[in-house]
C-alpha cells in the first residue's frame, strides 16, 4: 500500500468520524430541535401505585398519527430526591390517531413508597436508515400521588 493511499484512507476516516460526531450532536439536540406535531400528545394520570414488593405502576394516555418507525411511551419517576430519576418500563404505541391508554411498571425494592412523586412521560419514535435515531413527539411532566396497590 502506498503512502498516498494510506493518507487518503486516513483523511476518509477523519471525514467519516466527523460526520458521525456531527450526527451524534444532532441526536442529542433532537428533543429541543423543532416543535412536535400538535396531534401527538401524552398524558400522565394523577395517581400511580406502588406495591409491597416495590413494583411501581404509572399510567396515562397518548395519541399519535403517521409515525415512520416504532413509537414508545416511556416514563420516569423521582420521589425522594428530584435529581435521582428512574425509568419505569416502556409501552409500544399504536399511532392510528385514536387515544390509547398506556401503563408502565418497574420493580425496585425499597425505592418508592406511597406519597407524592414527580413523573415524566415521553412519546418517542425510533427511525432512521442504518443507525436508529430517537425523535421526541411529545412529553408531559406532572406530580402524581402513589397509592398502595
């Protein structure tokens, strides 16, 4: 292999690396880049449950239309320390324009107790050719009351 070929390969590798790094920055910026469709929405119910074994269940509703890839409703909760959030399950969404119910559960023994908690739900589409990229369609935050379930 000639020195010229090696240098050209190195330049090509740097160019590809720069493109990948630029794409990664766009992915990180995706939640704030552009407004979501006014038709896509997600809600959080005012109440959730927590059982004696530590299973927390959160729920709400969602509506979406015309997604190009799989769509999921994800949720997270913070209770004792607002800086510590835990993901709570995930639900595959059906984007047919109708309002649907979602419910996500996760077991974390000793992490939650009945009382107030802060919940965030996100409606997210995963799409792209080759590397899947998340596109945030809608999000909702709210205070909920966890009851014994």
